[in-house]
C-alpha cells in the first residue's frame, strides 16, 4: 500500500510540475505543451516515470531505482489495464476494464500464478485458484437470481455446489463430474436424492403432501413409492412421479459460471 501511495504521489507531482511550468509565463507561451514522450527521473537518475505511447496506445510506466518495472497503466484495444509489480519484477496485481471483456481484478503469487480473481460480466463473481491456476472455489449469482458457491478438488473438477435462491440446496459430484447426491428444496418440497449407477437411477426421499420415498430407474421413471399410506408400484404412479420429482442438480449454465475453466459440462439430470 505504501508503494502504491508513493507511485500515485510521484505521478501527481509530475503532472503538477508540468502544469506549474506551463502557467509561469504570463504571455501564454507555455500554456500548451505537446510531446510524444515525457520522462521524469529522480535526482540520481535511476527512478523513472514515463508518460508516452506504445503502438499508438497511451501508457504510464514507473520504474524503481533498480530499473525494475513497478507500475504501468495502459490502453489496449477497447480495454484499459493497470498492473503492479513487486521489487523482483513479478506481477502481483492486475486490473482490467472494458466494454467487451469482463472487468477484472486479479491477485498473483510470487510466481505470477493468478490466485484470486474478481470479475463482473453479466454477473459479479469471485474465483480462488491453486498454484496450477485451477479454480477450486467460486462464488457468483445463478440464473434464478440466487447466489451459488462452488468447491472443487485440486484438479479443478467440481466436488460440491451450494446454492441459494428459490431452490436452495447442496449437490455433490464424483471426480468424473457425475452428480451423486443432492439435498435441498424445490417447488416448496424438501428432498434428498441419492444417485444410482447410470442415468437418472436413484432413490428420492421427499416431503410435501405425499411425503415418502421414491425409487427411480435409469430413465427417471417411478418404479416404487413408499409412504405412510403403503407401498405402491406400477404405471399408475408415473403421473405422481412427474409432479414430485424435481430437477435435483444445477444445470450446465450455472455449473459453467461456477467453474468457467472446465471444458466439459456435467450431464444434466
């Protein structure tokens, strides 16, 4: 923070000195100063502040007494960038704002691996990354307007999703991205879903007017229903299955917003 304040103070001082120099002449000879490149050096000639252009794009750079780049502000295409570096020349902070690409604030470790990323595209999001730049935790807004919190393993594969909104719940996934279990509320009905080996096969314990336990086959068809009224089997229960069997897992759009660096999306149940 002290280094940042020193850099900002130096830039402000440079601009002040230029404006002061321009205003000293009453005849207005120096009221307009036009240059392609302005360099301000320390008394020892080591520290440098440079205002100029790079490939027709404006930029400001600051170097310390060892000629290490510490700060730069520049434009590129439709976006503007601000980057800060440590005393070894490693990038530690990056800020980006533009009309096309999402606005971002990124923090790096000493090896320039991005470790935390705050961005805003359609919705704001926060991502935590490991040393391999894999997203292992995320927090964003989902399609229904509620917040979603994602946790992944060391390879960035989703392990669990906690969601709020109109259908709050938590879901757990296998290493192959297959959903294994879900606990939550859908359409004011509480449920616990345990996945089977394939397709939509599994067991559902749910509340509601006809609370009980359902057994589904791989096609998601109700095969067995157990409630306080007894045990039911057969085709006549298929209508009830459609009414009480909610969509248990987060769909692919929400999944992708929580884990944007995964190429393959989960199989939506």
